[in-house]
C-alpha cells in the first residue's frame, strides 16, 4: 500500500461541524431524479431479455432514506460557507443540480444493515464520499475539456481550468476533513484507498497508448475509476455501523458489481444516448480516442482487435465528421447491445450478492438501485 501523506492539517470534530452547519433551503431532490427511462437499444435483436429490465420511472429506492438525503443535500449546499467567494459560488453552481445522489443513497441504505445506529457518522461518510465523487468530476472535466455536465456548464467552462483545479482540491480537502473524524480507522483508510483507486484509474486512462485495450484492461480501468467508489459506499457504511462481516462482504461485492454495471451503461450512453437526457455531450470518448467496451466489441466484430475500425476508434482528436461516421458504424454494430448484455451480467451479480443480506425493505431498495443503474438514461 502506498503511504498516506503526513502533511494533512489536523481537523477537529468542532471544525468539521462548522463545515457542514446551516444551509439554504432544501432544493427538490426528488424532482431531479424521477425521469428514469430505458435507453432505446431496440436496434438489435440479439438479446431480447434486455427489454425486460424495467425502467424505474419513479425511483422508490429513495423513499426509505429520504430524510437523510434531504439533510445531505442541505449540507452539500453549505460546503462553500466560510470559503473563498469563488469557492462559494462554485459550490452553489455545482450543487444546484445535485445529480442522482446514488452514492449517498447506497451509504444510507447499506448502513441499515449495521448493528449500530449512528446517524451523524453515517451522514459524514455519505457527504465525504459524495464530495470525493464531485471533486473527481470537477477534475475530470478539466482533463476532458468538457463544457457541460448535468445539463449545466462545468466549473472549467463557467470559470476556467485553474479555478476548477483548485475548486476540486478544495472539495477533496472537505471530503478528507469529514472522513478524518470518522470513528473507525478502517473506514478512513477505505476513503483514502478509494481516492488512490480513482487516481490510478484516471491516470490509466490519460496515459494509455492509442491502441485498442483488451476487455480485461477495460475492466481493470473501470473497476478503479468507478466501481471502487461504489464498493466504498456500501462496504464503508456497513463497517461503520458494525454490520456482520458476512454482510459487509456482501455489500462490498454488491457495490463493485453495481459500479461496473453503472460505468458500462455510462459508456454505452456516450455512444447511443440523447444529449439532453444524458446531461452531457455524447461521443466524447470517441472524439478523444478513449476506447470503451461497446467500441472494443464493435472493433472485434468488424475485423479483429487490430483492424481498421480499431485504428480509427483510438485515433485522438478526431474531426466532427469522423466522429459522426464512427458513431453511425458503432451504433449499427452489435457492440452497444453486447456491452449492455455484459452490463446486465454485472447487474445480475450485484443482485446475487444481495442474497447474502437479510430480507428487508432496504434490500429491495438496493435491488431497485441496481435496476435503475442498468435502465437509466443519464
Ligand atoms: C468520470 O468518468 C471520472 C471518474 C469516475 C474518475 C475521475 C478521477 C480523477 C480525475 C482523479 C482525481 C480524483 C480526486 C478525488 C481529486 P468518465 O470520464 O468515464 O465519465 P464522464 O463521461 O462523466 O466524464
Ligand atoms: Mg470524463
């Protein structure tokens, strides 16, 4: 394990509580997350079973943890309080559309399988991991030179890359301040390890050579950059609330498989999604030559891993016409549907992991989260 930096300033519980105290009015979380629908992949008839994964049009999985989510949303909006005016403005901007809040929902649901009820520490973990997630997206948008996320301008588009870099650092420091006062060192270590994994996954992506990755290389990358955080939410919450070790393991396996299914779905949507519904530009992975699973499958189907289509896909900085032509080719191939079948396999593995948990409402809610992830449009 790589060493943690010793230079972090010590943050007292009192200081942390001032980070999260008082906030503007709660915005309408539920209205921002009720627009789920199934992506239209009906172009292919290869895997009819996919059509039977239901769209979660009204995500009932929020209901058991709605109080905690509203409190979390209030605290997120207050994160900028006391900070530099630009940071305050950026926080208000970023959290005006808080997103689906899937990760904190997983924290709150998973915590219900513990033997210890400690609302405040669970809220701190949920906020810490959501801030890690937000910081990573702010930084990722610099790397991607992305202008839009969640249908609003990115921080780098609203201000510039320098501001976005520091805003991301600021959010990340807030996340650590919250994690540092968690009562269990192993959960603090999980937060740190997750950040290592995110950085490894992102570096893996930005330093990868312009060649078509294997499926195993792709899986390793998305496990690091996405699934690690989902696992941390589920496993961290279970550890924090002293769940039975078997339940901790089941929730960790659920989170990893769910995260893999989520990222695969995201990668499919980057090729076949509707920009307004997806909330960000479509075709960016292709534009940058970042090969994802549907592209790997499309290339293999056309002429093998090293063929002409593979070379065109991994070429960086493509023209708009080339992106449009490649989108047409990949959409017409079996790549997206085959990738969706693979995502469905991880969704099913996530559901199997839930069998290791006691049957109760929160287990059903986790099942609904998994269905939502595979059927979402954004
Ligand atoms: C989004 O994925 C990006 C990530 C999941 C990870 C980004 C990680 C870093 C930038 C490392 C730094 C981390 C911290 C905590 C400061 P994507 O690019 O596939 O999705 P997108 O289409 O939404 O951009
Ligand atoms: Mg990105």
